């Protein structure tokens, strides 16, 4: 019986899948404890447990593949970045909090949509389901405490990883929607896996854009982050069907930067989802009531709070300079303590060094790290007011958190901060220490003014809840899903215009016309990640899928030999073998081939295969920096010739000889 339009059947099938996953989770816990040596079973019982696990894995795969959700009424939330974050971190930062709170609220009230959590695995080359009970448990533990070495935390993270990695592959139903509420620019080959899901299942891909900071303020970010982010920005513009943005400012920045890269994004393809910062639950409030401010040398109303990662962009230095001026004007004893809460980020040492330059700042500025939710609640509850002099934000969650606690935030008037302040904040001109000091003086010494601002918050501010954020995500993504069906959402092979396509990591610092990622042409999963020199193939061989113009086509490819062996390679297509050859170790060489003429544009699938070599990357002492990899021939770049231009080959030879091939780079046709 067809069930494509029956939401009850969809939810019933999803409930069955969750029941199977819960059973798998229970058996996974037992198996983990057996492997860890914390539990024992007779050999026959242990064998039966393993067989039961296999049966449930197979059943989960059959349920997931059973077509209940191929109506487009399926939301898959990609939590790959969270699962990559937790093995090295426990306390969530702003982006992790947004992701955790939104997803957990959606799971609690899924509405008409079937919701599945998933991740991609570069190890297994597959998308995998993430069991909800274990995911929830790890998220709740991450918020509850900051001890990253606690055994209960380490065990739960390991159980989640074991459950996911030992589970079956996930097949997306046709027309499903994949949503990423976190970050992905640091995940190798991320868009290669998005592309595979688009080709196989015509999925819609909808990312949440938190900010454009690395592209807007590159000098305030690690240079590797800037390179990765611009690479990601190109990729997300090539793959996203629609976008969510956390603020009107972020939406405007996304559209503007897309234009800089040659992509026009209509405004109605970007939905703004303002963030929440609702008060903590009763349990956290009860714990906060027991927190003693005395352990930090603080008292109620004696301090101003600055919640933020300690980094150059957040502008702790401006706060320290302002406090120094206040000491000079009013005397140190009349100025409240400044309490900065946050872990160290990019450029943290500058802020710490500025503080160390002044004995007064050492005395009057407290920096706290690893503060849990109950402690943070106590600090918000008892501070005089809060500050946020950041130079640029995507939203500014601590500003909204301040309002939720009835505290007035003093903020710089840039980017999204006025929107986050909701008309209740005190603003000053970004970069003006004089303006900042004037705002601080009014908040510190004009009790009537501060009380009137607090009264306005108490009377008119309505805290936006994470349940409302989750409902907005569901509604807006649902609207997007209704606009495009699976049949019209098929992946289109990218067109290879005449020009030069480096198969390397981005090294640009700014988004501009002409930047395009040749990563887009990689087909299948036969590739390792892009590196500075090029991209290695895997033992199965790598494929390029490109759409070439009508007529004859000539293509050149620059190949990269294995480090320690002669590399024998074969390049082929459906027309047969196109090129063969051998490269000496570490050699780089161009090879050329012609494609048969055609009357119209057509898709060409090129296959690169060679002998392989196991390679490991080690530090100076010989310790492995990453697991060893089996490499096949590498691809540095390819060049599509303009055969209508008789000078094309001469120009190419000259450019290659003189190092000017980069001048041929072309932006990709979206």
C-alpha cells in the first residue's frame, strides 16, 4: 500500500527505526563494556550478543531503506562536526550550543517531519546514522561539566563513536533534506560526500550560516582557517539549495560575498533564524544558587561580565584599555571588577599580555576558563551589567543571554550586535575607546539610567526559546522543501570551460571573482583530501566528471608521482584508454589527450588508476602525525584547451614554462 503522503506512516516508520536504534544502543553498551573489560559474559552469551547486534544492524538498514520517507518529509541533521569536536573538547562554544539546543528540541517535538541524525565517515566512505539516545546523553554531559578527562565523559563519547562506526550505512530517501546547523569547513572531503548524496538521492542541502568572519575579517583569524573557510564558501555556494542565517547581518554578508564570487543568491533563498538564549532549567538554577562567588573573590553587583572566547576579534584589549582609562579618571577602587569568561582563541596571548602590563589590570581583571552552566548562570545573575565590544559577529549569543537574565549589555554598534541587543542594549561606536568609556561610565555611575534600562528589559523583553528556534527551522526548511521536488533537483554535472583548474587547497585570503574549486569535478569516493601539491587518488582510482563543450576537446592533466616508487598510470573513459605512462618517484608531468568530437555538450567521466604505495606522515622524531594512507597517482591540475583559439597550445606552453598558469584560472559555472 502506498504511504508516500501519509505522515502517520512516516512517523510510525521513524519510531520503528528509533526503537531498533535504541535496542542497538543497549547491546552496543554491553559490547563496549565487554571490550573494555568492565563486564564479563560466558563465551556463548558473548557470541549471541554479537549475532544480535548484526541482526539489528541489518534490520536498521532495511527500515531506513524501506521508502517511508521518500516524500521529501525527511529531515536529516548532519552532526559530523559535533562528533569530530567531542573527542577533543567537552564544553560547547556558541555554535555547538546552537546545534545541540535546536536539534534536541526538534527531537522532542518533531511535528510532521521524520528526523534522523547522521554523519559522514571518511574512514568508511559512507553516511552513517547516529543513535538519538546516545547523542542526547553525550550532549547533556557536555553541557553539565567541563572535566574533559572524566571517565564517564570519555566512556560515553567512546560508546557513541563505537555505535555509529559499527552501524550500517545510511541511504538517504529520495528527495530528503540534509541540514547542517554546525560547521564543516574543517572537515576533509565534506562536499564530496554531499555531492554523492545529491547524485544518488536528489537530496536538498541546507546549511545554517553562523557568520562570514574569516572572509570579512581575515586578519583576526588563523590563516589556515581563512584558507579553509574560503574553500568552504566556494563549495557551499556550489552545493547548497537554500540557506539559513542566524541574523539579517549574516544574510547580507552571505549574499554580498556570493556576489564577489560570481554567484547571485536571491533573498528568498536565505531564511533568517534569530537565535535564542533562554534561561537554564530548574536543575541548573538550583545548582547556580549554591555557587559561591567568593571562590573568585567576587560579590553580587561588584563586577561587570564579559562572556566570550578570549581572542583578538572579541576585543578584550579594548575592554582593558577602557578599564585603564576609568582607573585614571575615577580611581581604581571605584571601578567594578571586570570578569572575562571564555577559553583561549586566536590571538589570546595579546589580551593576556596587555593585562600583564598593568598591575591595576592584574588586580581588577579576572579571567575564568572552564566555567560550567551553573557557574555561568550565577555570574550572569549577580553581575552589574555585561559588555561585548566585539569587532564583528554573526549573532552574539552572550548579548541575548544577558537580556534573558535582565542585565543590560553594552555593545559595539556593528554587524548583528544591534539585532541581538533587540533595542535594549547600550551601543557605542565600534573602535572608539572614548565612546566605550562614556557608555561604561553611564552604566557604572548613573544608577537611575541603569535601573530604567533594566526595567525596560523586565517589562518588554520576551526571551526567544530554543523550542521557537527549532520550530522556525522546521517551518522554513519545510517551505524550502516544498519549493523543489526531487526530480527537478537532480545534480548537474559542472561545466569545464576552457581554462586551468588546480586540484589543490585554496590559498586565497579574500573572496573574489575567478576563485573556483576544481574539487567540484571529483566524482565518487576515490580521492583523498585536497593538499597543497594536489590530490592523491585512492587504490580504487579516482574519477573526474566534467561537462565539455560541443566539438572536439583536448585536455591536459598534471600528474604527481608516488613518493618512493615508479608510478605507472592509465587514464581512460567510456571511449577507451586515453593515456598511459610512467613517472619517476616524486616527479610531476603533464600528459595530454583528445576527446572525440560531439555535436553538443556532453558529460565525460575520466578514470585515473595506478599502482599504489602506503605512505605515512611523521614528525621530526618519527612519530606518526596521522594514520598511514594507500596512495595512487596524484592529480595536480587539469587544463581544458580552447581549440577555437589557434594560439591556445602556444599560450599554454609559455604559461607553464613561465609559471603563469594561474592566470588561466576560471570561475566555475554555477
